[in-house]
């Protein structure tokens, strides 16, 4: 059994990104860049107005001054006429500044009378001009490889004038839920001695929120020959297989044995954490296999701590970015921990982090209240209100 940091280091060192594919920009949102993106043109491409108003020679601007309006300039329109002394051009936000002009007086400070404009109110020192290339120049690096194309990055990608972009393939994931007691949600009421299979739905949702494409899901009782067949089907369908349950060392814990005929090689077999000690990671047939505990809280904690970084690595992102621990205060006491590193579940209140009441690894109702994980090193003493702890968005 290894500690949490050692397990993360093994994951980071072993998991390589999936191949790249080219997509139209319209299909690239939520994907991860496989190449750096440089600007194909400058922004702005020329000096433009930041406001609606009148472009003129700023040295001539004064309250009471009048100017002959010789034309107008609109965004995307033809180049406006050059401005000579005593002249102005009606200009709109984003429009090209006419030659000879070096400033804009906004329309609220001007009065128009036919072909003449008079500045009628104080206008301040701002010139309301965005200089050519002030945002970025042609050739500038705008987005680095490994950047998630979130909504803000999509703006930058489009501004770079890219119609196509190289992104990492979305990891194809297969899920296998194991356990004799499990049945499909909606059927447990009519089947005594069963419980609704819930873990795979939470794991699938977490994986999809981190870029995975769920290609297959399976459910199997604790029968090794059948599970071996399911393991083969899952490996054939996916880049990554996640199996829930059967991760301990009991006689009916088959999560690892079911992959043995497929050449399972373990990267790590269990981790000294609480909850989630049985979590494991390995490879079979060249595909990654992650084993999560069957208890709902344990499964979701380990999915957040290991599945999310694993998916990041497969997509060429830095897995450490998915483990961004923050120092936050406690809003309620937190008990001491034993020799295993512990990840307590908590929710945020106005005063800090409030550990949820039931920290048992099998709870489901209380789990839905948790929005943060609190990292407690082995042998941590009890903490009180106001103490700072390391926390991660759950």
C-alpha cells in the first residue's frame, strides 16, 4: 500500500495523452488543445474607436469647438475619409479611426446640427481609441497546448482566426458495476434483498464532466467467468475501463481477477487513504483500468481524486490542475484522523467549510450535500472553528 502522493506521481508518470484529431471550431468546445494556437492576424487589425462619437484631431477638441462632419465610419465598413484640421468623422464602436484623427469625443458630449458638430460638454482625457495590435499581434501565442477549450478560451480561439483546430481525442470510457446485490434503479422495490445500483451514475456524471465519452456500461453479478467476459467487452470498447465494487480482498471480490486473463498489470493496488483504500490502477490490453470501491462515498471520493486526474492526463492536461488544493477556514470542528490520510466531505457556508454530519463511506443522502473535500494528513489532530485546512472542490 502506497500513500496518496506516491500514487498520484505514478499516475502522472505513466499516463500519456491520447492521439490528436482535427475538428471544426464549432465542435471543439470542451476539448483540450493538442497544439499551440497563434494569432493569424492582429487584434485590433487597425486603430479603432472604443465608443460611439466623433473622431477628430484631439488637440483641437475643446468645449464650444465646432467641426465639419465629412463622413462616417462603421465597423466593417469602408475606410473613412481622412480628417483635416477642423473636421470630424461620425464613428461607431469598433470602426476604423480615420487618417489624421487620434481621438474620439463620445456622442453624449456633442451636439449635431446637419453637417456640423459642436462639443457641448466636458469630455475628460480619455481618447477612446483601441490601438492596432493592442490586444495581440499577428503570430502571438494565444493558447498553449493542453488548454481546455472552455467558453472563454473559445473566444480567443475564434479571435485567432482558426476554422479548424487540433484537439486530443475524447477518452472513450466503459463502466462496469459489480455486485450480486445490485439492481437497476426503479426495480429494487419489487426485488427483495437488492439495492439500486447508484455508484455508476455518479461516476459516469463525474467522468463526462471531465471530458470522457461514455461508450459502454455493464453490470455483473459476482461470478468470475461472466465478469471476465464483461472485462473483455469493456476493453474492446474503450480507452479506459472503470470498474466499481469488488475491489477488496474477499473471496467474492473479483475486480482485479476479472482482468487477469486480459494481461492486467497493476500500477498500484491500494492507497493509504480514507475513504477509498482499495482504489487501484493498472493496464490491460493496452487500456487503462481504474478500480473504485463499491461504497458510494468511497467511489466518488476516489473518482474525484484519481479518475479526474487520469482523464486530464489522457487529454494532455496537467493532472495537477485537477488537484488544486486551497487553504480555507473551518466553520465547525473536525475530528482527529488515524494513520491513513483522510478526505473529509464538507460544504461551504458563509463562515467557511462545514464538515457534513455523516462521514461513513457508504452514505448517499449526506453525500449529495458535499461540495468540498478536506485533506487531513495522517495522524492529524482535531481542528476547531477558524483553523485553515487544505480543501478541494468535490
